[in-house]
C-alpha cells in the first residue's frame, strides 16, 4: 500500500475531526476521498503529508512513518491545496521557480522541469505575465503545475475542481488521467460524486470523520444498492400503496421523493404503474450513482437535505 | 526537527525574488526616514546644541540612527509582511507541502529580515560615511552591529506577529513600542542623564538602547565592560524570543 492509515483520529479541542480512520491507498490508481464539507477530508490529507499530526493512530506513506520522516515523504509527494497559493505579483514561470527551490531543484533541471510543466498544463500562453491577471481555470492549472515540480510519485489533490466551470473541469480531469497513465498515484478529495465516478478507481466515503464505505464505485453501488434507480414524488402514504409489495433491492426517501433501487427498472416501473390507479405519476429511471450510495450509507444527501 | 540550511535558503530566496521587483518602493521611504532625522534634528536642532558628549550633535546622532535604520528594516518585514504571508496569502501552508519544515520557514524569514536590516543600515552607514560622520577605521566595527540589531528586532517582531489575533494590533507595536524606543533609547540624548538612579533599570530594559550604545562606542573607538552586557542582552533576548517563535510557528502551521 502506498498510503496506509491505521486507527487514525484527530481532535481539535472538543471537536473530533477524524475518528478512528483506516485507509489503504494502493499504488498506481486514483483514489477518491468523498464526503460533504466538514467530513474530515482535508484533515485526513494533511495527516498524509505530515502537516497535521494524528492524535492517535499511525500514518505510513511509501512505507515510511510520516511523523518521523516528514521531509523524506514530502520530497516524493505533490500537494495541490484547496486554495490556490501563489505570489500574485510575479509570473507563472517565476512562481514555478520559487516552488522548485523548496525541493532544492537547481539549474538546469529547474528550468527544464518548468518547460515540461508549461507544456503539460498548457500554461505557455501566459507564462510571463503576473499571476494576478490570470483566469480561475488557468490559476488552478498553475497550482497543479506547482505540485508537480518534484515529479511526485503521489499527487494529492484537495478538491481540484471546486468552483470551476465544466470545460475547465474536463480539461483538468484529462490531465489527471494522463498523470495516472504515467504512473503517478492520485489521491483526491471531492464532494462531486460525478468527479469521483469518472476519475477514481477506488473511493472511500467519509462522514463525520469515519469511513462508512469503500471500494470501486461500481462495486460500492452493487454492494449497497443496485445498478438502476427509479424516482418518484409521493407522500409516505402513497409510497406505501405504490411500492409495498414491489421488490426493489433498496428504498430511500429524500424529502418528497422516494428512490427505489433495482436490477430491473423496467419490471419495477411496470409494477408501480400497475398500482397507481391510472394517475400516471412521473417516474424517473436513471443509473445509480455514488450520490445514492452516500445517501444510503449516511442517511443524508450531500446537499444536506 | 532542526533547520535545514538549503531549505531555509529557498525561503529566503522566495522573499528576495519578490523584493527584487519592488525594492525601490520599499527601500526609498524607509531609507530616507533616518536621513531626514539626521538632517532635521542633527543639523537643524544641532545648530542650537553645540556639543553632546564631546562631539557635534549630528555626530552624536549618527551611530544611533544606523541602529534605527536596521530596526526599521527588520521590523517591517517581520510584522506586516509575515502576518500577510501567514494569514492571508497562506504562503507557509504551500511551503509545508514540500520538504520545507516550520523551522526552515522561521530561519529563512529571520535571515531575510536581517538581510533587509543590512540593506537599510548599510545604506545609511554609507550616507554618514560619505558625509564624514563615521570616524574611520573604528566606525567599521559598527557594521556587524547592523545585523545584530536586525536579529534582535526580527526576533521581537516575529514573536509578536505569531501571537496576535488581528493585523490591527501592529499599530500598537509601532506607535507604542518602536516609536518610544526610537525617541527614548539613547538615540537623541543620553537617557541615563535624564533618569533618577532608581529608574535606570527601565533604560536597561529597552532593546534599542543596547545596539545604540555598542554602535556609539564603536564610532568613538572606546571599550567598556557595559558593552559585554549590551552584547549579552542583544543575543540573549534574540535567542529566547526565537525559541518562543519556533514553538509559535510550529503551532500555527502544523496543528
């Protein structure tokens, strides 16, 4: 395992941010830490790169104890923080140069690496203007470039695409996939379930500082729900009349909406239609996603409904 | 954990690469301030004060103002600038994703503050040397006092910056701490001659007094045992406050 957390807790005063967390991130893939804001995702990441010390438990990265061999671990990790941190007055190239020096890179390697990253993250068009004039998408790409200066074996991305428009998100996802192809292991946090489903081959769902479910997205869906979801608006009484006796694998309710999970949506829809006394109430059939798994595992939706 | 000099140097270079672009914005005001004092008080007021401790008033003033320039150079860096990097820019959070550790951040920042003290104090020293106010060669002994004063005020300032809850408190630091030091710590008049003996300890507690007394002795080319106390005070207070700052920065960055 590239990253291994065992019984990790972190207490800030009265608040238990992380509560007995076990986590295994295998090398080579993309691992997603999913959960709502305040679930302890960022704290967990900070413990992985050794800035926050666990109150109890152990964190090993590359087989090394992070609290003891912090420098050695960080030399092989790249971290993109949730908030971009640049020197706004200077150019992307100068920012990259400053950051490369934290890794003790020297010329000519320093300039070589900067050139590679200008190409890889498509930063060349504005490589020499002050960072403060750049767009949000460009800044995010620069932030990722900074964290790649040391050619990390493990790239940690804390909410890489929060607040970005769809086109920029797609472009960033393609860069992350390319890095994976080159052998970089990616550990990311997100509260976008679609992002996790597209990028991650394994995810851990975190709620209130604990892992409540983990595995490959499709396996999680199979284990906790079923591949297809049927949604309908109805009161609890109507739900009993329409759905009791149908055989969904699982049934959830969010506000006014009932969601039924099944292996065979067509059969379930026919079954419900047979009971709705001809009122032809609208039904939505869609594939089950991680959002549903999250709902099933935590009892709350990500939007906090 | 201990300081890694190459990593501290990388932190130092971060500041240097920013400063290179804006140095004239920063240097000019802070550099001219002591020059104006020298001209106004030294030559203006000095015209009415004929002799001070056996020398012209402007010559009395010069060594103290070298220390004031160093104090200002270090102080601006470790107050507003560090607070902004720490709280608003999150620069240190980014550094700590790399092999840079809190101790390296502290060492790099202190070195940088001492560098700026050196730039201000050194420039001012050049001015008074050209003006013939630095008796050679003995005044050269005051040169190492510039980084010493820089270190002392870097340590005081950073210890303060790491503990305050809001940036607004720096106005207290400047108007209630640095300004009285500037006015009362032997720069403009020998404080001891105006204090009754039972209050002398107050004078000895003032941080600026010690580099000023050392610088004046260097300019005069005289030695005294009290200078050992001045040296011990400057180094001792720096060491204690840096140890405190070390705990503070680790607490702020790695909780």
